[in-house]
C-alpha cells in the first residue's frame, strides 16, 4: 500500500515538472497552429511618456538618457521622466543636465521602486506609458516597434524583447541566464500568438495610460503587477520581438542567485495579489497561461526533492525506476561540477551550466517562498543587483 502511494506521489510530482517544461510549451504549439490570433500592426507615433526609475544609477544613467534621446522617435511625441528614488550619488545631478533636452527629473524620497513608478505615472501625459530600466539600452528603432501593435485596439500592453550583450569576463552565470531567456522568450512568443503573454519584463514594455493601475503593495513585483492587470481589465498583452533592449548579463552566479531570491519573494506576493487572474470564467485562456507559466513553475522547486525521494524509495522495484534515478543523480552531479568549474572555461559547457542554472534558479524560488511566508517585504532595491534588501 505504501509503495502504491509512493508511485502516485512520484507520478504527480514528476508530471508537474514535465508539464511545466515540456507539456505546456507543446500545448501552446498545438493550439497556436489552429487558434492563432494575429496582431494588426502599423507604423505610428502616439505620444509617449517614457518612465525610467532610478536609485543611485550614476554609473549608467548618462548612457541611458543619451541612448533614449537618440532613438528613432519624434522628440515632440515623447517625454522622458526619470523617477529618482532617493538617490544619494550623482544620479540626480547627471539627469538635471538633460532637462533642457526634454528630460524631467522627479526627486523623490527613498520609498522604493513601486512608489517611484506611481509618482511618475501620475505625471505621465502620454497616450502610452513606456517603462524601461536604467541599465537597459534600447535598439535604435525599439520604440517604434514597441508601439506598432497598439494599432490593434484589442492590445493594451506590449512587451519588449530583452537580450543580453555578450561581454568578456564573469562566470558561467552568463551562459545560464542567456539559455533561460532564450527559452522564456520562446514561451512568450507562443503565448502571445494565442492572445496574451503572461507578463512583461521591466527592461522594456508599454501600456495604454488608461490601463495603468497604481501599485498598492510596494513589495510586489512591479512589472508583473502592472502588465498582468492589462489582461485582467480585458485587453491583450502581446510580445513584440522587434522591440529590442540590451542588458549586460550577470557577472557572477552568486550575485544572480540573490537577485533571483529578491525577485522570487516579490513575485510570490504579486501572484497572491493577482490570484483572480487564475479564474477561467473571467479571464479565459489567460488563466491557464498565468497558472502554467508562473504559478506551476514556482511549484517545481517543491516537487523536485519529492521526485528524488520517491524515486529512491522505488528504485529497487524495476530498471525503469533505477534509470530515472540515475538520470536525476547525473543532472545534480553535473550541476555540482558546474558550480566547481563556474569560473573556468570548462564550466561554460552546456552540460554543466545548464543543470547548474536550473538548480540555482529553483533554489532561489524556494528560498524566495520561505522569505515571503515569514513576511519579508522587499521594497527598495540596489542598481548593482548586489544586495537583496535594505
């Protein structure tokens, strides 16, 4: 009887993991072949309010503003708002030099990114609000590509396409993060074809001003909260692969791990506040997208140790169980070797950095859940992604 229960536990836990990484993408591919919803695009220049939240960004803010000002978009059709969240370095001084070129500086007390975004949105007068991170540089035509899907009146939000620049140095975290974004971008493309993608990334996205709701909880993931509510209000949130932003990849896997813990903690809180999005009677197919892309993916770290334990308990029953156990042990063994070799050229082989990044990402989500459960509220952030909370 106990063995039968163990089999059920193994099948359910393994099934969850298989669905998240294989079953769900396969479902999207099959549905997309028959239910594809194309977006009507048009080259247009609606008035934009470009919002850049910043805290102690003296290292990158001048390059960011120069890049934004030089984009292929009419200057009289956009304003740029830098919301400084209590910066104590030279960020505000640098931004003030650009005020004669159409850049507006909001000097705000240190209250966190959500409060800074709320203040900036309150000052936004554009038909569309564009959100972009201070460390993200945009491809010259990114804004024009980003706004073109808004020609379709069903579209309420558009997600840009974040890419990582290949730079020298660092450890295998760069290859791991690049692999993850390649996979996640593919999923966003598939979701968007069917209606709406799960959520935007803070690097670059745009929302109709009428659909931007204030962030009521400063400890939630802001890009998730702002973009997902576009869909819960009845509009589409689509992915535009031609609207490209560039960021530097993480330099060290330890640094990336703590960043992911912070993001996971905020995302757990954000998912709780957006639980209505999983109601299929109100939000249709998007409820499955929300559940599959994020909620079930965030349950994988809890399923993985159950799969290993149940598999070990059943290994003596058949060769199939033994083969599955060997596969798991090899995966975790490669992750351990990848960790040991993360700063060497050997650690940059997919055989090592793939399993390593998979384990690091899932451990971060698990730890983020622990922080969320114990009531940690991560409100402020550091631009270097070196500290988790202040």
